[in-house]
């Protein structure tokens, strides 16, 4: 990846700092930050920047979370308006300390965005809310255009990333419940942590079984020495094969490649299903 040098990159960086906002681009050490910020796009991280869980693949800070910022939804909306975004992606840390997992803040952020920027499309990348269906319903009723929840890795690898194996099925339940509530659903997989191809294919099947519409597949990259190591680097050709297999299983659209991340090219993925619908 090229070192960022475009003026837009520094403009977005200054905006994020001035408004005391967080982005998953920074917190997760995303390799695409230079490209995305230079195009004046970013994925906003709400509910603070400290996660209450300890997944071994993730670079996001972990520990005691800070109090919520009551004006965060409006500040995110202001930032999206300033950037001129027509498609905004909102994600969060996991906040198991909150009764609703932060669902009400997601909902407030979606509503603030829709009010501030008429016509904007909003994608939410949500945590599992510990399986709280009322929390999920709160988010869906706010009207996001895409509801994304990442499976992250195949079921067999959950212990390796420091997640209870039952959380795999809880994540599938989140996607199924969102689908039943009328949401267009999306999920993502990181590969290269030690899975076999059969594990990947089974995850595709599991996601389609619960009605998942959209899929992203990307190469896991170790963000720091303290995170889980990379077991395998897949080739671009293999990623293309995975894409074709997933599409054959019935996903409406798939982004698959070494640098693909949950929100990378999110607008393109959304537009592809809109074009198909018409």
C-alpha cells in the first residue's frame, strides 16, 4: 500500500481529531486507510474506542470503556455531511457493559445521519448485543440500508481467536433475526488463521442458510506481535475462486480479495444489488 500523501487524507485526519471521533480505520490498523481517506470515506467507530472483549485477531483497544458521549450521533452526522458522503458506514466496539449493548446509540446515529444528510445510505456493522433481540430490533427500526454483522472466521477457529464456540451460532442468529425483521444482511470472513477450505465453504453455507445477502472475504493480517499470527496467505486467484463459489451458493454480491475488509468498497457492494433489483 502506498504511503498516504493526498490532501484529502490529511483533511479527514484533521476532521476526526477536531471532532474527537473514532474510526475503525485507525483503531483496527486497516491497510486501506490511505486509499479510503484520500477518497474522503471513512468508517466511524461509535461507543468509544475500548472494547469489552478480547478477540486475539483485533487491534482495537481493550479494557474499561469510557462513558458514552451524548452528542456522538450528531458529531458523526456532521462529519458525514462535511465529507459529502452519500454512503456512510457506522460500526462500534462491543459494549457488554451496556444493557442494550449500545443499540440505542446506533439507532440515534442512523436517525441523525438520515436527518442531516437527506438521501444518504447507511450501513451499520453491529456487534452481537449478546443475543438481545430487542436491541437488534431497535437498530433495524431506525432504518439502516444494510445491516452487517461479521462471522469473522469459521466455527472451528473460534477458540483460536479467543471467542467461545457458541458465539458462532449466536452470530448466525443475529443475521437470521435481522433477515426476518426485513433487513438486507451482510457478513464478513477473515481467512488465513489456520482454517481449511472446507471450513470456509461451510461458513458460506451457514450464512446462506440464515438468509445472508452480501459477503466480504479478506486476508487476515497480523496487526501486532501480540495478535494471532498469520497461518496462510491466499493468492488473488484463490480469492476469486471463493467469490465464485459464494455467488453460486446464492449470495447477491461478494467482495473477495487480500485487502478486502468489512466496509471496503461497501458502497459498490450496495450499488450492485440495487442495479440488480432494477
